[in-house]
């Protein structure tokens, strides 16, 4: 057994008080996200997405947030992937942002839905050519025997779409997470971390503190 019991990080932040919070969790998220950007953390828009299909076996992976507003949080994926199949079976999800450089975490729960084809197309056209081709090449979550197969397929697609715009793949697009629960976690001394929850109750956000 590898003993990691002596690995310990003491949190040094001043903590978080309720009066410091925004009334709206989307505004609070934006505030913290902008501070993560300012701190130049690595991929601050990366978050862990957890899904559960009809077999009740949870699965998680890291995806990249590409846009957000007062309605929800949007990322993009292959619609034939494992995550997509689980989402089709169960629209309840959990998302987790870990901004450890700031001793912060944000946990979000809610439901998820596909965005419109028009919105997905708009984003697809903004992607670099290599990323557009990658969407065509990868049958996400499917078994492949070697990387060389992927590279060969990529070269084939690059030649196929060498002239003109790369067409939009029908099996690819965006998802929007529509939250009903936020938790903002701030590290504090002596493991007495600050945790504040925003819970949607009858179209109104209620805020309360959780014990660490």
C-alpha cells in the first residue's frame, strides 16, 4: 500500500462569507471564473462532467466549457459517444470545476439538453480546421487498435475536404447544462472550509451554508 497520509496542504485563504456572495449564482460563477482567468490557471474552463445511464453506473470525464449565460453552461461533444448515450437515458448531470490554485471548487447539478443545430454550426465554423477535421475522424468512445489508424483517417479527411469549407457533421454538437443547484467551496484554515449552496426553489435561488 502506498501511504499518502502525510501529504497535506494547508489552505491559507481568508475564507468566504455569505455577505460576499452575489444574490445570483450565475453572477457568482462569473466573478470566480474571471478571477481564475486573471490568476492564469491552466484551462480554467475545464470541468468534470458526471453522467449516469440506465444501468446506474456513473461515468465522468473532463470537458471544456465554451460558453455560458444566465440560462446555463455549454460544451460540445460527439452525439454518439458514451456520454451522449448516458445523457439520452438520464438528463440529470453533475459538473465540477476545480480551481485549486485559488483553493476553490464549484459544483453544479441540473439537467442537460442539446442546443440548436444553428448554435452548434456557428461554433463549429469558429473552430480551427484541425479541430473540425478531428470531429469527423473520431468515433468517440469506440475502440481503435492504434493511433496510426486515426492519423490515416485524419489525412484522408484532410484530402477529402481540401477544397472549400469543411461540412458540419450531423453527429456532433453542443449541450447546455441548466442548473438547479450550485455549491461554491472555498478552502480555509484547519479544514473548516466554507461551502455555500444556491438551490432553486420555486424559481428563486435560496442560499445556505454547509458544514465542511
